C-alpha cells in the first residue's frame, strides 16, 4: 500500500522509491523529488537532474518540498509524468548490488564501512537492494524473515554498545521472540 503525506501548504509527498527519493506533487502534478543525504534534504525539480540542497535535519522534507512548490508556482518547473511507483522498493533484484550507493564516494573508509554493514545485514537476515548509502541515509532492504521490502537506516539496525539491534524490524514482521529464535546472532549477545 502506498501512503502519502499531504501538506496544508499545497504539496503532497509520495512514498519513497528504491533510491529513497520521494516524489512531490502539487495540484496532482509531479513537480520533482526530494531525498535525504547526510543530514540534509535535497530537491530535484521535475525534468532536471541536479539536486539542490534545501533543508537540514531540523527543517526536514517539508523545506525541500516547499522549494519545489515555490518554483512550480513561479513557473520555473514544468510538471512531468508521474514517475512514482505503487511498489516503492523492487520486489526482486537481478544479480548483485554495488558495494556503495552511487552518491557515496569510493574511499577506503566508505568501503570498510560498507563491508561492516553488509556483515551486519547478513547476521541479522537483511538483504540490501542497493549499495551502502552511509549509516544515516535510507537504504532499500529486504527482510529475509518475511519478504518485506522498504527503506531502513543502518544506524538503526546495527545495535549499540555491543548489544544487538532491536528485534522489532518493521511493521508486520514476525514478533520479537520469533526474531530472536530465528537469528543466531541474538544468541551470542545479551538480550534487550
């Protein structure tokens, strides 16, 4: 099911796609996309390819969507065909995914972080549907326990202080006791 966020300011934010980009609509017309990247929110006007930084973590998605709406109302954005999908993350992937998300710089540090994250995903039965985007950016994943697909943050999935992550995975997944029973990594560390 696709959900949207309607704003009293005249725009609607759709569900994220597999690249974690949210379509923005004004008057039921697609006017661009917004996405979060390293704490900031960026906007890509419909028909453009360059992202424009519009907000930080405090102002969030609304600032980026408001920018698109203002540009649309000023006549600087021509609405395009709706490119959003009813299935925000692909149900299957063909072949392997890249190690790093296309927006991540290919550095030793980023590759090391990606390998650690992939080891953690494997241990806790998640499958990446795209390259590692950094710990605080949305990452398209598949739950290997129930098949759910959606966007999660590695920083929320990795656990803290030597403890495993929460056994709560996403809405509709199996209960916490079943998660602990099916994932061997929970048996190796103290329970929450």
